[in-house]
C-alpha cells in the first residue's frame, strides 16, 4: 500500500483544525487535513455555532415582528411561520461556509482527506474512508473537537430526547420543550424554540444560570428570559426520562421534592465531552486525564513526541475561537515562531437576547484570588443608541485592579454584546487601564459608549448617569 508523506497532518477540520492547517501552509509546510464527515468545518460550522446563530437570528426577527414592531409604528398582520424555509435558510448559511473552507484548502494547497484517522505509530496514520490509505508526517495535530454529553437515564433517540444537534433541525415547533442545562447551549436553543411558540422549561442543577459568568448579570439575564416566556427550575436535577411516540415523561428532583413533567421534546444540554474515539491513542501510549482530555505542554505537544492537540480535546474552555488561536500558536511553535494564546483575554458569549458576553476575571473570581478591585458599571437604559433601537435591557461592568487601575475583566449584558466585547478583549490583551478606555473617544451614538462610561464609573465619574 502506497504511503503519502506530509510535513503536518491535522485530524479534524473544525475551526481549530482548518485554521491550523491554513497557518501551517502559510509557514511553508506541506499539509493534509483529515475529516471523518463528508463536509469540512467540524461541529461549529455544520451542527454548532453557525446553524444555531442562523436560527437565533431568524427566530429573533420573528419574535420582534410579533412583539416589538408596533412600538416602531410598524403594523404587522397575518404573521406566519414557515419553519421549513427558516431551516432551509440555516442550511444555506452552513453550506456556503463549509464550501468556503474547501476553497481555502484549495487556495493554500492543503490536501483534504475524507475518512477516519487511526494512529499506527506517532508519525503514521491509517485513514479509513472510501479506500484505506496510509499517511505519515513528523508532526500530527489532533483537533477532533467534542460531542454532546449523553446521560444514562436520557439516551438520545433523535426525536423525543435530543441533543443540540437534533434541536437545530426539529421538523415542527414542540408544544412544550424541557431543556436540561442552563448553560449557553441550553439557553440559546431554548430561546429559539420559545420565540417560535414552544412553552420552554429550563432545568439547571445549580442555583444559577451560566456558571462562570458574572453572577449579577446572569440573574438579570434570567429575568429577561422569563419576561420572554421561558420558565426555570434551578437547583433541580433530572431523575428519569421515558419517551413514547407522543412525548417524554420527565422526572425532576428540586428543592420542593420530586415532580413529574410532560414534554413533546426533552433537550439534554449538560455540556460536551472530548471526542477521541477511534483514534488509537492507546497504540501510541497516549493517556487521557480523568475527564477524557488529552494533556499537553505549553506548546501543545502531548507526552508523545511529534503528536500535538488543541481545542476541545485538551483542558480549558470549549470555544471555537480558543481552538483557532491554539491551532495558530501550535503550528507557529512547530515552525519556530513564538506563537502564544493569552487565556486571560478569551471572550465568552451567550447569544440570547439580550446577549451576555464576558472576558477576563469576574468580580467573584478576582476576590477569590485575593485581588482588591474597583467596579464600574453603566446601564443601557442611559445609552442613547440602546434607547434608539429599543433594547435597553442590561449593563456593562468593568472590574479593575484597585491599586493599578488595570482592567481585569469586562462583562456585558445587552444588545450586540458579542461585538462590543471585542474592544474589551483588546483592552485586556494590551493591559489597558480603566482610565485608558475612559479616555478613548467613542463614536456617538453607539452601544460601545456604555463601555466607556462603565470605565469612567470605576473612578466614580460617569458622564451620563
């Protein structure tokens, strides 16, 4: 059997993998990228970030047409939902972007290989696809991503008990949906189907939503979603789930004891797990940690020389943009370039309405680390642009070092928080002070002015409240 040799083989074509492959090609490497599925782009482009944001956008417009247009003097009647067309639009967005990755591979002369990769040796892979082939390289980068966590008491059947994957393509709007998990995925998918007419109950085992985000803003987000029609049971766990042809019987245990619920669809969104099945890591002596992740060193090399890993399969946040930057840093290190990732400046976003975004330390985390902080906040009710577009829910919160004024964290609940957070990430990347942001001229009227005002509020001198 003939063998093909490359300088680098990347396993997985998600954001981490395909970006790593492109950067390696830019650095002069001969690169192959192995993808088990028929389309490039991994979970993010095909069944994750991109299709979910397409549905969030479509469902939000539908909701606004029925609830918000009147305030703008727009009279809408006969409003209807064409779910099939909405899904078709979502699929079109995905198709365009996955084809875009294929075009990028062609532009950078990257060899795409369809099939499942399995290690035969640290520098040698067997690819099982339409044909079996052997490929070798002195460096192999694992970027295989993650998969939804399945609970033993709620096995996915794809129809009544579903993961986020199936929740992106339900054929009809459920009369009632129960969501297990109050993190980003659960809230985003719950929001989509609630806007389209489903009665949605979100169940979370902790006493708050979106753990890891700012506590006050998480509570404010919950209130906003409740006003939109979602209901919540916190401090509650799933005890049983029995599906039949017409729905799911769900047993819950909460502060008031055990209760029984009935839903058309049960969405289990309790997190994701590293996807490493079938790679043959045992063949090369690579051991996973207690959570199924691949341990790596500071340059993303595993305990096996020449084998690297990035993204969801290694410790850290499971975020597409984290994987992208890790992929760039890993291949730059391979090429002798000083690539790095600043983990203190990685933004995190929940794409609900309003959006919740954060970067850096929360107030609580700073205190746990023994750092004295000063806080500045500014509400969107006092922001001219927020008033103009009719989206005044939320605020911006700046956490700064009490001694140096250096910005440690920024948290945003409000319209387009996912865009405004980019300035916050840049400020932390360059070790800006709250004074730096407050002295920076911002265009008026813009939502970003709320960040400027929150930075000024650290020193007790906001200008518009």
